[in-house]
C-alpha cells in the first residue's frame, strides 16, 4: 500500500484526485492540504510515502518552497509534483527543491498511478514532455551563452527593476530592453521575468 498526501489549493481538483485515487486498491490517501504551509505540517504528522504537490498554491509559500521544506526533514516523504505548469524554470526549481518526479495534470490515470508507485520507491517519475525537455537541456550547453548586454539586463531584472528603470540605468531605450529580454527568454527557455531570474541563478549566470 502506497500512502499519499494531496496538496492543491483548488477543492474541486482535490475532490477529483480523491475520487480517482480511491479507485486504485493499493493507494491510500491519508490527508489533503490546501496550502503549502498545511502540506508541510501534515507531511510531518501523517508521514505519507508520497506528497502529490501542485506548484501554484495561492497566498503563502508555493509548491517549490513547500517541497524544499518537506524534503529537508529527516525520513522525508518523496514529493511528486502534479501541475499544469511546464516551463523550464518551474521544472528546474521543483527538481532543485528535491522533487522526485514532475507530472502534468493532463496525464492519463494509469500514468499517474505508475508515477506514484515509482516515486514511493525513490525512482524518478517524469511526464514524457518533461523528460524530453530535461534531456534536451542536458544535451545542450549547461550554461546558456548570453552577451554582456544581456547579462547586464539580467542583473537589473534580478534587482526587480521594470523595463523603464532598466532602460534608464543602462542608458538605452525601452524598445531595446524588450528586444534583449526576448532573446534572454529564448536562450533560457522561459517566458517570464521571474523564470529568467530563477534559471539564471540556477545556472550561476548571476553573481
């Protein structure tokens, strides 16, 4: 029997997962959490084999931080991310936080069951699209090649500056900033400012 803790901030999603997992005879759901903080507390108290973790959890800590706290505990359960988000930044952050697997909510039930059992045994479980992106990333350069100007702009992003502020700081136009941002996003495989900063830090592109 594999024991599970669910963490998702949408009650309807949790209800659907409870019904789905209840149909599998060798999976038992011990509890459900609607926030990252609740998941951390319940994981410590219930000690499940696997925590099914969403990434976006509304107010409070997100799924990545909850994963980091859960997996840092002694005899921690394995965390299997179950989300709709599949950007490189999300994948990198989740795996870096200690997630054993990363699954998309679009997967078939059989794939979810198999991933849960794999995660319970400490084996990596990845959705096919995620596995393909991880392999492509590994085959590519481990450190994206950014120009000096792109690194300058990335540094300003990390400080939380907006496009207008970056333009003023670097004495360039906002249009130029936007052009460079597009190239930075393409090279890092992200589509948001926060994603760019997260990947840049993970790749040690920022001091």
